[in-house]
C-alpha cells in the first residue's frame, strides 16, 4: 500500500506519482482529493487526484514543488512509500450531460481538471478544454486532455506555444463566438479561477471552481479550510472543494493561503541548508 | 476500632508553574509507591461502596485501593483492568470530582480519597514493569466487529469484545490512533506515549487497526456491514462551532480543534523539527470556559504568549471546566475575563486579526441548562488587542457518516439517536456512543457508553436477536 509505482516529471517542478492504494482507487471520483503525510514528522497536505484506476488499484497525484513538503516529496522514487494517504475526500464533481461544457485548466490545475473533463465527456457532453501555462516548457497533460475533449485550446503567457495570452482570452473568444455554453469548470491558481469567474459572470454561465485552501485533517474536524461562499462560511474539505465560482470570496482565500508564509520560508531555508550539507558530506 | 482519618489527600507533587509554562511535559509527577499506599489507606473500605455508583464503567474501586494499601500492586492493576481498559488515561482526565470522588463517604466532611490519583499511580506502575501480560482470550467466535474511531469509546469497545472472543477491526480516519486523547488533550495533561501504550496492548490482544480510513468516504457503513456482523460508531464530536460574528475568518483565528490538532497530533510546538506550523501569538484570547478552552490557553502560554485570556460569557461559577484545570490555568497566569462576550474581530489589511471587540454581560434568569443566562450590558463594549484567537465554544458530531448512511436516525445538531440501555441505533447491527451521540461530553462517558454497547453487541452476536 502507498508504494510509488511510477514517477514522471511533467515539467520543471511538476511531478506525477502513480501510487498503489486499492481502497481509494475503488472509491475515487472526479474532483476529489487525498491527504498525504510523507513521513513521521511531515505535515498533512491535500492533493487533488489526477487519475484513479480501480482495476489496477492505483491513484495518481500531481504536485508542484513549492515548499519543504513538496521538495521532500519530489525526492521520492519508484518503489518508495508514502507513509499515510487518506481519502478520497471532498464531494465529487457533479457530472451529468449538461450539453456543451468548457473545462479550463491552468498550470498544475490541468491535471486536476483532467478526470472532470473525462467524466463529462463520458456522460455525453461536448467538451471544450482550454489549458494554459506560463510557457511551452510548463505545458502539461496536452495529449491526455486532447483524448477527452472535443476541442482543445492552448494558451501560453509568452506565446511560446499555442495562442499567446491567458486562458480567459480563449474563454472570451469561445463565448463571443455565440456558442451556447452550459457550464464552465475551472481549476488552477486562485487568480485564474477568479478571472474565469469574472469572464463568465456577465453571461450568467454557471461556473464551478475547485478551491485549494490550507487543510489539516481534511474531514471537517478543524475548520482551517474556511472559505466564504456568497457571504456564508463553508468548509472546503467537506462542503467542497468545488464551489460556484461567482460566489467565492477570492481575496479572503488568497490572504488565508498566506497564513504560514513566514514559517514556510523558514522551513524551506532550513531544508535547503541541511540538504546542501548532506549532499556535500 | 475506629480508624484515624486523614482529612486531606496526600499531595501529588507537580512541576512548578514558572517552569512548566516553558515546556510541554506533564504537570503532575504522580504518587510514589509510599504516597500511594498512604493515600490508599485513607479509604474506609465501605461495605456499600457508593463510589462505584459514581463510576460510568463500574470499577471495583475499594477492591483496587485495598490491594494498593497492601502493597499488592499486581492484584490492584488486575482488579482495575477488569473494568477499565484505559486506566492511565482515566486516572488523568476523568472528572473524578463529579463522579467516584463525589460519592466517596469521606467527601461529606473531608477531602475524598484521591481515586483518580491512585488509578493513575497503579496504571503507571504497571507500565514500568514492561509490557502488560495479556489476558486469556477465549476461542474465536468467528464473529467480526467493525469499530469506527480509535478514540476512548472505540478502544473500550474493542478491548471488551476482543476479550469475549470476537474479531475486532478499528477504523481510524487520522494517521494515529487515540482520537481526542491524541489530537485534543495536550501532552502536558496526557502524555501521548501513554495512549500509544494502551493501543499497543489492544493490538497485542489481537485487535486490528486500520489508519487513514475515513468511514463515509473510504467506505460506507453499508459496505462495512457486508463484511462485519456489527458496527460500533464512536466518531466523536468533530465539527467545530464558530460564533458567526464578523471577522472569524481572519488569519490567526482558530477553532480549538485546529489549534490543538496542530499542537498535539502534528507536534507543531516542535516546528521546524516537525513540519506543521502554528501561529505563536503574543496576545491570545481563548473563547469558552470548558476543559478544551483551558487546554488551548495553557498551550498558547507554552508556545510563548505574553498574555493569554480566557474570555467566558458567564461567571467562574458556571464554568464547565474541571476545577483542577481552572486551578492549573490560574497558577500559570492565565487571565480570566468573565462575563465577557466577543462581538467582532478586527483585522489589518493582510487579513490578520489585531483586535477583538467584546461586550460585558450580566447574569439573568436560569436557562434550559439551569445556569443563569448571560445577557449583554448595553454600551459596555470595549476592545482588546489580540494576534491569536481560539474559539473553544463546543462542537457537534462530524456529519460524514450520517450523510452517507441514510437510514441512520440523527437528532438536532446531527447527534446519532440511540437506545441508552443498549447503544443501539435505528439501523440494524449498528451501535453508537460517546460524543457522536452526546455532543461534546467526556472521555469516561464515552467509555461508559462503549461498555454498554459492547455488552449489547456481544449479546446480539451470541443470540442473533436484534
């Protein structure tokens, strides 16, 4: 259990693990996440599932290397084990035949939107996907997204691949082409999800976003993942992580995500110092 | 011949306040063998032992105390463990003053026998002798029981049923067993090694433990019932309450559950050796007057706060915390703001809490709980500077199981309904007890519920009659 069967570098600083866990693989649905704890002194971190296969008994997780925990996680290799994985957590994405849907994935959000797009495609929707990245080298999951989408649009901030611009530029264009869009799903950085929601708001297109606040237990016990939805406090771990993008207080989400900025920096510095000493010795 | 009565409990030595507020080590040291024997000799060995009536798990109190008095510690622990699988825990965290000690015959005129202290002593004595000898376990019945939640209730059910020959598997959502004993109660009040020792004992008895298993998510109750003959739900009260006042989502405002889980389960007090961070506030306000509020306040102090306030809307008399906890908090310099209610939190531009606005209260007519209802004094608003706020006003049961078990009857606040005589829920082959039934109560009441349910489960497994 929890053995890493496959490690794949999707882009600089973005890694995919295929992990053995029959229990979670059997129950997982698009939009759900797991909480992992790497080893004895590690913190618990939430990671959205990129894929799951009940027959093979495996789940896929994708993470971006940002802090100490993800740096440490990235040092694991095939055959290594993750100490604890709990899940699948959160409410699954509501999937049915809505008609025409747009799935927007930004950066490390693309792997998370992938099972949603696939589920929507399998339910008979016309799936238009937009995936964006800073530049070509950070573009990930293109082949996979192509396979589950009727149309795939690609944007990069610097224009090194696909269309130059943001995912919202492509989204605006699609909406302006007068195609009837029944629903939009967006996963990515907070600013991106906010921009997508602002883009669809004037058109009253129902837009769902997957929020990524700080979590601890992930089962509704601690309440650190409080988010404000339409002025009401919700726990993202049990009430979400998916919410109506037009009702989310993004500013609060961003600021709460900064709670432990100072501690995270301290942990990374200490980690790099120890690592350097270790590597030299 | 009348025995000479020693009016007071033999004192239990403890870390002095000025030293202990700088560490997370346990506060009381516990009795030495001589002290324990002396205290045990205070027991009158009443023929009709009313103390037992005050014990939710019906420990033979005069029995184990007599054995201590005779220096026969081996028999004492054996007597105790017949009824209590977690004596080292209960000796530390039970509200003895309301239970056994309240009913002690000495209590009418003198201090009662220190039953809790003696329970703790004998459990710790056993631990020092090496791994506890295992009880004789009867032949397997072939029946399988799933216990959901490795807290005090779940551990008690597991201990009782494994000793009756049933197979028991405990499913725990977190990565450590112990439930509130591990995530909630701080190290300085209940060292975690004690909890793990008790869990280890159960595992050596044959109990299976599955961690990281979130029932309701990883599997539903109905799926467990396909494999197991009976299910005990002891998932506790894991949904924290907030007051729904402005500013509660500011950074630095915690639920007690989060604050304590970070510090206790994740060992954030050892950051950065452990990865989980916690805000080490300098001016801390803890909202609430229960044991959990005391735990939060004393934790904040140990994390380096300059000033820690307990903000409680009623007066000292109505505080639900144990006297011992209030006493320890006072000794350590916690400031009590009685008859005070927060009305809003004020933050800075980065969403960090900086001030709290409060209103003073006065006591009015008694409410449903029999305590005088606090009413706001208009115009008495004032502000306090704070950089950390911990909301310890209570919690209700976690909804994950009721949400995924449609035929399980729940009452207001999401508490599971049970027959109090058996612990049976509305769903066949499912029992429940502890905080998931009662809302926020105590460790020992959860263990009492568990004992009742274990009896009923065993009867069902033997007879097949629901």
